C-alpha cells in the first residue's frame, strides 16, 4: 500500500516518447534577459536629459523616472549577480549587469552635471 502511494505521487510528464508515462522533465529556467526591464525607465530619462536638458520640466521628469529606474536597476543587478554566481547564462548575466549598472551611472552622472 505504501509503495503504491509513493508511485502515484511521483511526477509524471511528457517524456521523449510523448506518452506521459516517463518522468517529468525539469522546468526551464527563465532567461536573464528579462531582468532588463528597468531600462524602460532609464532610457526615457536619459533621452529627456539629452534633448531637453535645459528645461526644468525635462529635468524633473528625468528625476522622477530615475527615482523608479535606478533602484529597480539595483535590484535587477543584485538578482543577476546571484544568478551569475550560480553559473546561469554567464554572458547574458554580464550583459545585463553592464547595461543596468552603466545606464544607472550615466543617468546619475547626467543628473548631477546638468
């Protein structure tokens, strides 16, 4: 009886034969490229400073976008560094870290020097 319960609780999924009798395949981990979403806040802020930097409305709009984008980028970098330390997608992880850290640094530099 106990063996039967253990067999029923075993994960069943599609195997290579496709009949559903074999062990389940492990779930695929999502790509680290999804950690780049803070760029949606960093890029418009940089564009505002680049094209309308002399106007106060553009500066304060960029500050508002940076207030969301920079902390989000810091969290994205931390998550990506953790994934990199586990050996997941090293080239993608380095690209994400460079993109978010570089974008945040450039944005903060432009906010201070404008």
